């Protein structure tokens, strides 16, 4: 990777606040104590112009049983954020369009880098001040929990859930430097989960020495210093969800952006018997197919912009380690899935990026694959690493998932 590309990778990692971006055993390190999840206690609109308001958001922070001080609490509202530093109880998000319905979340991080996220609060900008009282509780369809590794993750349970009906499970993975809550704010899967009746989980990776969250996905991205077993952690989430809810084992899916896309590929490689399909936005599989070695089929959707200067559409390197391009990642999985129909580009296109004129996204498909699996590449002509996504993005990803359960 040249210096320009690596510099852009670093810039994109920091900018992922707008998007929200192992073979070793966990026994090598003790679980990290987590703080208690913060609670959003009040939201107030402060009029600035006829079209925009600022949001003053108050949060109750508790360090919990870890006895470690809370370093900071990041508050997000859709694609904007503010930070509450130690000793403070509120922060202000500026310039939010009036009448916009925002989903507000808070995530506290303690001194060892472990974090916990609040339940969301949905608020219409410009409406009356909201505060938590005995009669105004958090939505009952979402919650935050902690697995045995003491790493918090968020989950969304559709209001129609009944233990008598098994539902699909979608795991949403953030990019490098982001959090699960930021990724949900970027891709907006919760409303799709409510409408289409699936359970959504969005966990957090661990924090590296630069303070950025990451997943130990492939050899290229993005565990540069440690060797945390994130595949084991994510499998433990699957097991915990299956023990707590009625999950359809034939409809378990992973979707991720950038480093989260790399991690989705890793999970498909490691647990192809457990995962029906994955979707990767601006991620990549292993460079060497033998490092993946999937033994059974998984449907794969690769979505990638041709102007991505961070994870290059044609492939590249990160710190000297190669990753495959979008076509190569998809082709690799067409081989794993034993697809007999060569790649074919469909005539129809569609629009995923509202800032690019016309229908910029074309579809190349590998079909007639083992166990009714399929591989698709959605090429976003002219799109960058963090494209502005249309509101239909999450729905289209779900439509691909819904069409590709395990047999």
C-alpha cells in the first residue's frame, strides 16, 4: 500500500464517526470488566434557525462494578455526535434539521477501553423537552446485555416477537474506529427489523492502542497489535441469543462495513455451517483462499464503490498485507459455493447513493450454486469508502438475506 492509501485509511477511520465503522484462545487474557450502560435522561431542542435546532442531551453515567472511571460517553443522533467527558452530564449536538426523527444513543467507555451502550431514545427535533420519568421509560423492544466475556452488545427485538415463532437473526458489524451504535445509525436496520420481523444484534469490537475499535478479521484488517479471538466472541453471541430467544437456525446472517465486512467474511469462513449469508460493504475476504477454507456454502453479497480509496475496489495492501478486490472476493466464494454459472452482469441497475446521478449500482451474479446459495457483487460506480446510503439500503440487504436461507 502506498503512503497515500494508508493515509486515507487513517482519515477514513477517524471519519467513521459519521458512519459508525484468531486463531488464539480467549484463555490468554482475562475478561475486561464493563461499566453499566448509561441512561439518556433528557433531550431538549434549542432553536438556532427556522430550519435547524441544537439538541442538548443529558445522560446518567455509572461506572458499575468495574471500579474503573468512565473516560468518556459518546452520544449519537443519526449521523451526528457529541462527547461527554468525565465529570460532565450532558453535551450538545448542533445543526439538526427540524422535524427530523432521530434515534439517540449513548456509549460509555471506561479506562480499560470496555464500553456499554444505552437503550435508544427516539425524538422528533423541535418537539417539547423529553425527560425520563416513571411514566416515560425506554422502548421495550431494545436492550443492552453482556456476554460471558464482559463485552457489551446491543440488540433489537421486533415488537411482534413471540417465543412460539422462530425469527431470523442479523448481526451488524461496525467498521474500524466506530461502534455498533454508530453502524446502526449509518445503515438503519432497526426499522427494517421491525417491519420484516427479524432480530438485530450490533456488538462492539475491542479498542486498540490508538483508541479505535476493531475486529480481528483477516490477516489484512484490522488487528495490528493484539490477537483477540473475535470469531469466538461473535459465536458466543449467537449461542446466547439462541438460548434467550427463538432463533431460526437456518436464517442467521452477518452484515458489516469495511473492517466489519472483513469480519463477516471471517465468520463465513469459520462457521459456514451456522451462517446462511453475509453482506460486506467495502470489505474483503482473505487474500489466500486457503486461509479461509470454507467447507460448506454461504451466500455472499459484496457491495463496493469503484472510487473507494481506503479499501480499493481492485484490491491492495494494508501495512504490507494484501487483500483481494471486490471481484476477487466474490469469485473466491463462487468457487467455495461450487457455482456452475459463470459471472453474469444483469441489465438492470438501481440507486444506492443519492449523491451520484442516476442508477449507479450494477449487479454481477454467480448462480446455480451448491445448496441454492448465490454470490452477488453490487458495484457502485463512482462511490467512495463511506457512501451516503439511501434509506432503502438496509431493505435491499435484507431482501438478499431473506432469499437465501440455509436449505
